[in-house]
């Protein structure tokens, strides 16, 4: 009787992979997603998340050297720049990547708005996204205070002023909250613990909801099979890819953005302004806050409280405002036009704020450093 040929022995590589996979279940990540999800416009959220992870890593490194005592903070930044190994580079990377992450985040939000991906059943995920946007801006703001130069000092004065305008509800934002810890220390804790904790909590909900609903179909594509989701319909129409290929795209783009931030860190570095002069107000905020600067001129520092208090809820309510029958661009033209007007107005206000004369907005900037 002829002997049966034994099947070829699997390679070491595939045996190692099977060993890992049987323990971690990584192949469950290869679930199908619509082919258009690998378009860069549908990868911007993932790129943002990648950037945030690198920000956490670089931030942990900077925390090893930063001293959140008002009498030591500035010297500790000087130490990071001059003495800590790779300190100047890591500080530059943290600064530039934070800026680029705000850019990718805004582009992500614009993409979701333009494609109408906030429509049913994704309305709540839009609201979660608005929460993440607010937290990320809070991280940029508190980070600016930490560098404890003139700009950071003035940012802190604005923080305190708004806290006072809020009365009892805003006491946390003022030094009156406690005598035991300087406000700089508390903003540092907000920057490294409270806000990241909230951000990752919301990011988890965001990702679970994306997994639950699937990525939205391209705008205006009809659902031809009753009972199908838009994601399933899109996969049938355009084909599908494994989610792992999407992860590879995210990592590729994320590394590219990190490389750009690294280059900026090496060529330009992170800014560090003048030593604090508590008697003057002479700096302007970072670009993402500049559209608010003219309002401060026109309506005093109160505008910094009122405009976000109105703007953020209006943004969160976009899914309710959109009553159009279809997600097609043409069907939503009035809403898209309104969004474009707001966008252009924000850019124009930012440019105006950048070039207008620096003005004193916060009364009592000459107060003692607390
Ligand atoms: C730190 C901030 C954020 C992160 C890390 C993040 C992450 C993501 C990721 C990975 C996706 C999958 C699709 C894609 O990448 O385009 C996504 C989808 C989505 N995001 Fe975000 N996001 C953030 C902020 C926002 C904001 C500010 C909004 C809206 C104001 C938003 C609303 C949505 C919605 C509605 C979806 C579903 C889109 C679809 O199915 O096409 N996200 N987000």
C-alpha cells in the first residue's frame, strides 16, 4: 500500500502567529469594513488618536523633569531644554504634535460634518466627539500655562477671570479654591491626569460606538435592501477590506504626522517667551484660540465665557438641526453653506485677531503671582 504524503509542516512564523492569535484573538480585528474607509478623509480620526498616544508618551517623558511649583516651573523648562537628554527635541515634538493633532481633529470633524455622518444612528457619537474636542482644547490651554512664560501667565489670568465670572461654580479655576496647592499645580494635574482620563474615557465610548454602527456610507447612497445598515450596503456596493488594513493605514499616516512634528521640533523648536512680567498683557493666544481674541476686544473677557457657552451646545445640536431627508450634499446644501460661512468667519476672525493691536483684556494683571 502506498504511504499517504503527510501535509507540509507550517513555517515557524505561522506557528508563532497561531500561538499568539489563539491567546489574544487578534484575527478578530480582521472584520470587514467598507473599502472607502481607507480613504484618508475617513482615517483622520484614527490619525488623531495615534497623535494623542504619541503626545501621552512624550508628555510622560517631560513630566520627569517638570516642576509645577510657580517658583520652579520656569527653571524646570530651562532644564528640559538645556540639560535633560533629548529634552529640547521631546518638548518640541510635544508642542508641534499638539498643534498638528488639533489640525487633524478639526479636519476629522469637518469631514464628519460634510459627509453627514452624524445622522441617525450616529447622533450621540457626534456629541461624544464635541466633548473630546472641548477636552483637547482644554489640554492645549493648560499646556500653554505650564510653560510659565509671559504667554502662560496671561493665559492663567484669563483662566482666573473666567472662574471669577462663573461665581461659585468657577472657584476651582481660581487660587481661592485652596491655599494648600498653587493653581499652577492644579492645572498641571488637570493636564496630565484629569483631562487625559476624560479624553480616553470618551475615546473608548467613541470607538465602541463606531464598532457598533460601522463606518458611515458615502453621502447620499440609498439603502436598497430593507433591514441593511448603510455600512453593509456600502460593503456590498464597493467591496470590503479587513479592519487590520485600516489600522496599517492609520499607523502609516500617524508616523508621517509624527515625522513632520519631529522635523518642526528640530528646525523650529517649541517657543518659550519672556520671563513673567505680571504688570502687562502683551501676548496673544495660540492660533486655535485666536478667533476669540477680537471678541475680547469688542465685548471684554466675558466673551470668552459666552461664545463657547453658546457655540459648543450649538455644535452638539447639529444632528438635531439637520432635518434634511437625505445625507446627499445637494439635499443638505443650506446646512453645508451655513457651515462654510461659520468656517470662513472663524478663519477671518483668527487672521484679524493675529494682526490687530495687542490689547489689555484682563483687569488686574498686575496682581501678585500666586
Ligand atoms: C480626540 C478626538 C477624536 C478622535 C480620536 C476621534 C476618532 C474617530 C475615529 C477613529 C473614527 C473612525 C472614522 C474616521 O477616522 O474618520 C471616528 C468617527 C466619528 N467621529 Fe470622531 N474622533 C474625535 C473627535 C470627533 C469630533 C470632534 C467629532 C464631531 C464633532 C467626531 C464625530 C465622529 C463621528 C460622528 C464618527 C462616525 C463617522 C462615520 O461613521 O463616518 N469625532 N472618530
